[in-house]
C-alpha cells in the first residue's frame, strides 16, 4: 500500500459521517463514499498535493452525493403544491401571528458545544421529509447555492425557497419540543 | 405596508438563500424592531446554519457508531 492510499483510507470515517448526514441512509452513504474513494484513488494525479486532502476528497464525494440525490428525488413521491406566505399555515393564526412564538435559545456558539442540542438536531433532521431534508442539507451542510439545489431537485426557485423555509420551520419547532422545553 | 409574523418569517428564511430587495429589508427591519418572536426566529435560523457548519467541520469520532 502506498502512502497516498493510506492517507485516503484514513479519511474514510470522516467521509462516511459526511455522507450519512447528508443522505440519511447508511447504505446509500456507504455506496457514495465507496465510489468517491475509487474515483480518488484513480485520480491521484488530480490531487497533486495542491490542496488539503480532506477538502479534495469531500469535493469528489459531493458529486457522488448529488448523483444519489438526483436519482432518489426522481423516485420520491411528488411534492405538495408550492405554497408561499399567502397559503394557510397551521403555525400562524388568521392575522399572521405565531401560534407558538419562537423562544430565545441563547448564545448560538454555546449551543454548538452542547451535546444534547446537537443530538436533538440530528434526530430532528432525520424526521424531515426527504426532499425537504435534501434541499436543506444541500444548502446548509454542503453549502450549495440555491440555483444548484433547484437544478438537482428539479424544482423552481420559488419552490426551492419554500422547501428551505419548511425545513427551517420544522427543525426549529422540533427543537423547541424535544430540546428547548426539557 | 406592515409585515405579519408569517410574512416576516418567509423573508427571514429567504434572506439566507437570496439577496432581499431593499424594500423587503426595510420592512423586515421595522418588523424585527418591534417583534421579539421573529427576532428569536431569526436567531434560531442563524443557529441552525452554524450548527450544520459545525457538523460538517467536526472531525471527531461518530457519536452514533
């Protein structure tokens, strides 16, 4: 085994966690990582030590993950109608006020250090419908631009914003219930 | 025209994904000036963003494995 191969294999654990969080499916994550590693080992010359190995591998993995998302979102059930600020939303009353106003969670940086918060967040992510979760995770986890998300999920920009909105609303509500009110 | 909390929440979310128009930003700022609930929502959205970044960067062992 040469040195490059060993260094690539050493990043496997990180890449698996990355893919699992994004795809929420251990088997699909395993496949994406495997494909990425094969591509990486075949393309050693493309690395050339220019950038950080993890960053380079994550870049390859992102493409594999997006391929998976594209395939899976085609098979997913059709989305509910678009919906915007004018649509009925049970989280607000008729005059547009919060039925259950968001609470103050305190210092965000302190929360990131809190194991219970991060564990509750991961559990809440797993409860999201798949297309909503893909959109949100592509945006916030993989750092994709909205245009790329729309393209891969085959939705309009407006629908993309609605998916991202629903994801944020669902996550914050889930966190209020499972974490904030403990 | 004044924003409702529902409209403000949509704009706050979209502000993470597109550049809001000047008018939208002004109305949002006026609303946030008088609304604690939406101010909390805005912070929660920021917290979610930071938390996902932290998950991405975190390189420690997987707590679930």
